[in-house]
């Protein structure tokens, strides 16, 4: 089982291609061996000069060690334990070797070249044999959205008998300009996904591994549901938890990330069936919510917009595609969420990304730099704030920043009874501090509007019931003409 990683120095670069050795923490001048529980991993450099450097990871599998400790009751106990493709095909065995042998590089750590560890460099990755039961197009579907140019060449079942056709293995070549840490994280997650199996027992810790290794790219990947399903070996309970956590990162509903059917056989045909969207399937609540917010911003004529509590950038992605918004500022208290949003912005065209600024900050503290904007958005934010801190958020947003308009969305608690399996009194999200009825939301909105000089109107968002209203409720605040930030500040001081 062989993996090669090649780096070519761009013209004029201040670093040498052999600095790949620093990033991998492996000296190009000598071969190194690392014992694994199932064999030996060796690292060596077939070529190493200032212009081009190639590191090779050769994994030699001992089939006896691989099955040692398994009982006779395991489903795969047979001659197949000893005669199989594990010594030759890239799989979870290679993914584990990457994490143990190249662990520092996988996590982006390099004391000698820290700036290079954060730099996207020209890379070429080659794998002679990768299991890919869905065909070469599946390799394209999972790697191409991450910035790779993918060449997946089918391998014949037997070169001596061409009439037998191709096997389900491909020779995989990936070229692109990426951070080495990102490249390794792609391999760590996606090689077991293409293979469709793992050599060890899965439990809840696999979810943490998946989200930790894929935090910068998996939430926004178009095949995230299929990737999650395959990485977790179709364990229904694990898949559902992982999709829910991905939805939190992407400000989406779990169903938006894709329905998962753990009863489907592991074949190319069934994989295709589970990844195709259902014809006529309505958009998810998260999609409808973002569309409603964008529509409200356009209706108030906003050009310079604050996305307060932006999270990993779901709404930012919608706003940057619309030239009506000339300046967009995303603010969030979570550094991790902002890091994910920043990495997403790097993949956008320059004319889009240059209009977005990200800032770390708590919405319960005033920030003079947020004053003077046309509109601010609090999309699914207020319900995450403790009730005794809402007054501070109101003063920070409506009083200090005082944009021309404020759009607020929040769950409608009355609608919760219509969600199957939802227990009365339980919130939609574990981090919600409260969920309001329509009357409670209206009372709060009218009070805030009167206090800070805003008119307010309400719009339903998402599925709507005649008695219980819509799933999401949205308030659009527009400032009364003649009310200024200075007047708001003066009124607050007088009230104090």
C-alpha cells in the first residue's frame, strides 16, 4: 500500500521543495520505519531537491497481525481474513497510518516552518490502488469540491483478460494548491469513505474524529451526507448524531444534509440511489429562512450589512453572491466558527470574498465599529442568549450599533407540537435558553421597538399551520426617521 506526496516549488518562492520534510517532520535524507498494530509503515523520499520533493509512505500489512484477537463469531471469520486486498488497496489502514506517522502535519503543526504550514502549496498525491465501488466519478465527487484536480483511472480486473472489464479499484492522482494539513485531512476521511469499510470497531468517538478532521470543509461539502454515512459504516445511530452536529456547524436542519437509509446495500447502484435528491422535495427550513432574511434585507434597501452571530458563515455565503450587498461583516463569539467561515471564504472569487469582513466579539457588549450600517441580522441567535442577558444584547444592537434595520428570526414554540417525536417542553436545540410563542415574540419585539425607536412588522417563515403559525417567526425592525445613535445613547443615559 503506497502513498506519495509531491511538492513543487513555485517560481520565486522563498522556500525550497525539500521543506516538505519539515512539514511532515521526516528527514528526506534517511528512511524511517514505524511499527503499526497490523504491520510496518516506512517513510522515504524517492526525490528531494529544491525544486521538487516527493515523500512516500509505504505500508506493509501483516495479515496475521491484522486478524489477531478476532473471535470465530465475527462475521468475516474465514479464509477471507487472510486472503484479501488490505495489503494493497488504500483503506482505513492507510488513514490510521497517516494519523500516526504524519500526525503533526495532519494537525497543521510545524515549529520550524510555521508560516509554511499555513500556506497553500502545490501538491500532487498519488495512490496506485483505491477501492471505489461507485466508479471513478465517486472519487471526483468527493475530492473535486475540495479544490483538487482529480484523475481516477479504472484498473482492469485482469490485464490478461480485458474482456472481463474493470475492477472496482482506481489509480488516484490528486493535484492542487492546498495546505498540507488540509490535504492529509481529506485523505484521512475520504479513503475509508471510498472503501466503504473499516478495520476496527466503531463507536461514538468516530463522530468526534470525523468532525475534528473535517471541521474546515465537511459542513460545506455537497456530498457531506454520503461521506458521513460511509465514514460511519452506515451505523444509523452514529450517522444521525453526526448529521445533527454537522447541521449545527452549518446552521442547517439535519434533513438538509441528506436523508440516510442504513438499510441500503453497499453497492454502486444503491449508493447512487441514496445520494440523488428526491424529485420535487421542498427546500429545508434553513434554506427558506436564509431566503427570507435576504428578501427582507433587499426590501429595506440594505447595502452594508452586519451578520451578528454569523456562525460558520451559512448566511454569508448567500449574501456574497448578491451584488446588492456592498459590504458584509460577520461577527461571532466562536473562534472556531469564524475559522470555518474564513476557510470557506478563501474558496470564493475575489470579487465576493473582498466584500466580507469577519470579527470576533460577543453581542452582549457594545462595539462602536459596528455603528453606521444599513441593516443587522440576528438569525436564530436570540434564543441562545440567557434571558437575563437579553437586555445587554438589545442595547448593543438596537441602542449602540443602531442600524437602519434589524432582522430577527427565532423558532415558534407553538409549532414544535407538529414535529414528530418532539416531547412537550423540550427545545429544538440543546443550547436554546428559551423558545417563544408568537405572542411572546411580539411582546418582546414591540417593547424593543418602542424603546429604541423602531417600527416592527412580522413575517412567517417555513411551513405554516393554520392554528400554530409558521415554524420560524421573523421580525423586521425599521428605524423611525430622525432617530440617531446619539439620541439612543442619550435616552439610555437619561433612563439610567
